[in-house]
C-alpha cells in the first residue's frame, strides 16, 4: 500500500528528475500523452499544462494513489503497468520512478515501442541508488534472522533492479529508436530529525510496511533509524545530505 501523503512529503525533491526527464521530450503537438504510474497526480497536471491539446491518460496500480490523483482533478484509473498497452494515437509515454518495481521491464519497453506510432516518444526515469547505504542497510536489517522470520520475502528492491544508462540505451537502440540516456546524482539537502528514514519510508520501505503489523513496523523503524543516522550524519547546520542517483532514457521511434 502506498501512502500519498508520505510520498509527497518530499515532493519538491522528487519532482526535479521528472522535469529534467520531460524537458528532453521533443514532441510539440502530441495527440495522447500517457503517464504510466502517475502516483498522486501532482506531476500529471504539468503534462496537461505542457501539452494542452493532448488527451492526457493517467493510471497507477495503487488505489490510494489513484484516489489522491482524482482529488486534484486528474482522471486517473487503476491499472497495472504490466497490463497496459498504448492506444494507437499515443505520441508520448512518460514513466517516472515506476519501472524499478517491475522485474524484466526491459521487455515491456520493447513491447511499447512496437505498439507506438511512428515518431512517438518514450521517456523513463528510475532510481539508481539500490547499492546506496540506505538501501543496503534496509536489506541487511530485513535479512537478519529475527526480522526475516516476521517479514518473509517482502520484495525489497535489489542492487540490479534497474540497468544503467547503457542498458536502456541498448534496449531502445535494439528496438530501432534514437535514444538519449544518462544518469544524474542530485545532492538533496534534507531537513528535520531522521530525514533519510522519512525519505525511504515513502518508497523503499513500502514492502516492509506492507509485510508488518503496526507494532512490528514501529519496531523496525526504531532499529533502522540509528543505522541511517550513522550512514547519513547530520551537518552542522542541521541538514543532512542525501545523494540521489537517477537513471534516465528518452527514446524516439523513427518517423
């Protein structure tokens, strides 16, 4: 289960890669724009503003996220990204921080390219920080004997959840597209007590939260907090640096 309020607690930080991604899409007058995994819809609204003449299609697999999107006027629907197929008039597909949750999504991208019309664009962005101290610490704690007994296999993201820019470049090139792939590490200045814990609570810790009852969840967070404080120490001014690596690819199907 996703918590839109927790996810939006860092909406300014999380939005920057989205805008860096969409800025590279060269479509001028698309007929249909698909927001694949729209989340709470706050960024879907900007797609409508960018392309006011387009039909903007939005969906997410989380009922909570779909409900949040609808509350701000986005006509989002509930759908699994693995089941989605582009409509024949889809000229732009945007997938922001979604595909890391879909094993084998490279094949899905190839399938989408095949279904899109000539000249269409696909823009994807995924986190590339699964070997960072935050994620390594979560996996190590979850794999201890006492927590494994309670968690089972919660579906935490592994180091190889996404390829690098070269991997996406190969996927789109093999599908016949012109591709621009890159990576960026943003240095986020987070504020408040245990800010990295709060950050990962909205994303990476979601499988852990889903697997635990309320008491166990609070206990897990209490054990994780000091480990993250050690990995990400507070600076003299009270802020905490969080390196935030993202992987991007923008591809265009030949005209």
